[in-house]
C-alpha cells in the first residue's frame, strides 16, 4: 500500500514542478538555457539620410528683395524653395550586452552610434525675384540682383547609451522587452553659406559677395524608455518592432560670422559676429521594424542577423544656428534609413 502511494506523490511532484524550458526566452534555444549568464557582442552598419525643414537658404517668386528697406520687384513665374540636397550616408553602431538573472530575462546593453553627413547645394537658375533666407543682411539700400547661392553643412553625430531591459514571453509566439536607458547625444555641426549678387548704387554696378559661417555644438543627456516586440512564427525566423521615447537636457552653443566683400574693389569686412549659449529640453522619438534571422550552434552559441528600417526624430533645438540678427534658428532633424545588425551571443 505504501509503495503505490509513494509513486503517486512522486508523479504529482514531477507534474507541477517548474520546467526551466517554460521560462526560457524564445530568442534563445534550449541548450543556452542551461547558462545563467551570457555575453553579447554586436555591430551595425547604418545607412541613414538626414533631413531638416529649417535649412532653406533661399526662395524665388516672392516679389521682395533683401535690401534695406525691402524693394518690390515683379514676379515672372511660380516660385520654389531652395534647400540642401540630402543623401544617404554610412555610419556604424557597436554594442556590448550581458544577460543574467532567472532564465536570463534581464539584460544590460551598452552601445555607441556614430554618423556623419554633409548636405550641400549650389544654385544659379533662379528668377530675379530670388530672396535669401536667414543667412544674409544686405548693406545696400538698392535692389540687389542675385547671381548664385550655395549652402553646405557638416554634421557629426555621437550617441552613447546604456540600457537595462527585461524580456518575458506573452505566449509561444510573442515576446516583449520593456527597457529604460540613459542616453547622451553629442553633435558638432557647421554651415557655410555664400550669396553672390550685384548692386547698382549711384556710382555704378558693383559685384558683392556675402559669406556666412555658423557653428553649433551641443551636448545632451536624459532618460529613455522603450518597448521591443518580437513575433516568432517559426523557430529560426522572427519579426521585430521597437519604439522608444527620450527626453534630453541640452547645452547648446552657437557662433556665427558674416563677411561682406567686393572682389573688384579688393575690400572685405565683417558685418556680423555672434555667440549664444542656451540650455533646452529636447524630445526624441525612435521607431524600428524589420525581420530577424537566428541560428544556434550545438555548443550553445547564438548568431543573429537583423536588417531593420529606422526612423528617429530630433526635436527642434538640438541643432541651432544664428541668423542674420544673431537670433537662433532651431533646426529639427529626422534620421531615417537601414540598420543591418550582426549579433553573436556566447
């Protein structure tokens, strides 16, 4: 009698005992669940495009000049705006992470992002109603005739970040990873704007050139929260989507210098110099989506390849340049493009 009762108790205890496989995050395989700590190394190739609506440097079809005071001119056609040509540029991201805790559901993720871009444009096919924007103060009271204009910008973007995340399984096909992070954005940028035009004072026609150089340096730090979704329909393939929101406190310094020159007369002089420092609160929003392919080796190593499409916004104020009145022009920015990540976990 005692032996059957003992066997029944052993069977019940086996039935209700915790099964480690039930808590194993679906992003790993059963062999790696035997580990209590893993190390993750990854690198990403970035192919991003930077754009901003605040970098227009001229327009035509407006019927006004930049003379002081403004002078009306006839408009001969539909106008258009001139802004730099934005192109996709490469960058990179490197990261080091650790998983730990019960079923290694917790992770600590440290990563660094670097990106550089230099949008620029030169134009000369505009109408006589061309009007420079933001970066020029004409010294003549006559109606200048513009011949050409150019705009060039350089942007260095550095983004270190430390994340703490927790991964849990909603059902056999869906995994969520909420996380919080401390982020920092460091930006160095400059602009170089040139306008060539002719004035017609009483003494005769004079060719002039206005050259504006502006610099912006900013350093920011603040908290970040986000949520990653992983839908896994089959063993080795999944679909990833991530959203995040960051709030930064930013220290921004802007400098500018504008030079007016008359090449034919051999004269050149500075008509504006300025420097402004400000502290601002800047929001950022990020979104990623794309497929993921995983492979686990017999020794428990894990390799992952993840190409995703990313969209990130940089709220107005992280980048600013001083206009022709030494007033900051806040430059909201958007980064979008492809991230291709290779990850190795051991």
